[in-house]
C-alpha cells in the first residue's frame, strides 16, 4: 500500500466497514438489481433486511431520442419491487451525472420518497455543461437541484448498515463509489474484468486520475462485493453481468489488473478513447442529469425543450 493510500482516512473507514460486515451477516445489505438493456444500465436497490430501509442507485428514465418521449417502465419495476417488499427508501443515489441514460430519481422520489444525492463536484460538471448548453442565468450551478451533496469520506447509513462515500474522479469530476456494508457501488469507474474500465475523454475526465481512483477502489478488501452501473457483454460472453469482487478485478481486469502502471494505463486508455464514438444519449442525458433529473423549465408555449448543439462536441 502506498503512503498516500495508507493515510487515506476515507478508504480506511471503507475498509473497516467492509471487514465488519463480512464478520456480521446482519451488516450485509441485500442488493436487488434491475438491468435496462436499451442503455446497458444496472440500477440497484440496496436494503437492510432488519429495518427495511433502502437506497436506490443509478435509476433509469426511459427516453426515446427520435420522439423526445419519456416513459417510466424501468423505474416502475423498481417501484413495484420496493412496495411489494415493504421497503422504505431513504436515498436516491447517483454515482455521477450519467452521459448514457437519464435518471428517474425525481419521479422515484414522487413515488417512494427519499433524498436525491450526488457528489459535491457536480458543480464542476454543471459549470462545464451549463456553458456548452448556454443554460442561462436561471440554471443554478451550485448543486441545489439535489437534496444532498456528498463529500469524500462522508458517512451515512442504510438502516443499521454503515456506509461511506469515496470520491473516484477520472471518468467525470464528480464520480463517487458508495461502500455500503460489504458492497461497493462504483458507477462507471470500472466494468467487469473482461471488459475493463470507463472512458476518460469527456470534459473534465482524466485518464491518470481515473487510474488513481481505480487503484484506490481496488485497495478495499478482496472479498468486497462490487456492483457496476453498466455491462456491454465482452467478446465471447453471451450474458449481462454487473456483480464481481474487488479481488477478481485486481487479478483479471484487462485494463488495470495488479501490475499495470499508471503510464501504461494512460497510454492504453488515451488510445482506446480516440476510437470511441459519443454515447447515443449523451446530449439529452447530461442536460437532464446536471439538473438532478429535472427537465428544463417549460417555454412560453408550455413545452420543455432539450438543446442539440451543432458542431460543438
């Protein structure tokens, strides 16, 4: 362990939470996942079986870019599960401002309650994309669209299960990993071992920072359960998978397994990112997600509009 990681109080707290949970099954959350194949997104309902308190992580609002229509089929499946299981939702957690799907957090909040939360660095994302979309003075760039902005190392709980936040920037400036009991939820930072890692070429992304964030995450105990936000089925694999372990990533991740240096990773990630097209839903997604999942205000005709910048991205 490097000196920097050895002095990392947030990481030490996360390690302690995982180890305590592995020793005490009552501190291990139940995780129920919902996969949206249209956006390759895994959303997770995390709950404490003793108290029934729960969090929903990285939900999906169905969106048809051809018509501009939204729907709640994906989110309704989560609502149905939560109600049938008799759970109480305390948190609607976002790992970052997604570029590949729209969040359903505000609609879920209307149905189930809970506080919408994201990392405090969302303000950097809001400033960057607020300028790109010329969002105007009415668009607040202080994160107030969210109920809570987490800081690195901040502690919280799901019922009786301890949790802590790790800031893991690189894919975007605002990425978080949530460590809840013996489970970590890493968003887009890392994928299944056979698929690799997130891109780092979006505004505010940084491949070197992503490497350091991943190594921080992979310093958790090897038996930590790791839940991902996406899976794209690596070549040769026919099924979608979104759960692995820290140990499996350290041993077998094709981009960042133990022994891969930062310079090697940055060279690989930079070259790979040059070959990638923009995500299909990036322009509508970011406009909505930077607003905490809310659409822009209606214009004089009562219709809400999403902007499409031309030759600007």
